């Protein structure tokens, strides 16, 4: 239960950074923190203490032996790839904005025309 609370605190920290930050780079870092907290939560949901990996079965395994659910792990792997693509696109746009306007501050960029 403590791990779920820590994941929730990490999520709230990332959301706080998203809402408060004016710098594009800090916003990207806060978005990454939110994504990581969600990944950790999904992994925790699929975790079973003392369970075996689903691909390693030995002949001594009893029929009632617990096995870890691989679905949350595969969902997290897919989400990591999507998050990597999204973060790289956001950082590319941030670099282009910096080259054009000379600042990472969102409020300064919104004031400028052109």
C-alpha cells in the first residue's frame, strides 16, 4: 500500500510541475515524471509477491503456483516507446521555439508576434 501512495505522490509532484512551470523544459520534465509514475503504478498492479515469471516453468511447479500477469508489463513497454516518441517530438518543438524566439518561457513566447 505504501508503494501505491508513493506513486500517487510522484504523480501529484509531476502534475504540480506541469501546472506551475513556465519553462518548456521544466514542463517536459514534469510530463516525464507523470508518465513514470503511471508506469510504476501499472507494474505494481501486475506484481504478485512470490509468483513465478510466466515464461519460466519448471517441472516442480505445482498447479496452484501463482504466476505474474505479463499484460501490465507489455502495456508498460508499449507505453514507454510511445512516451519516448512523444517526449522527443516535444523537445524538438521546444528547440525550434528557442531558435525562433530565443526563450523557453511560455508567457514571453505568447507575448511575441510573428
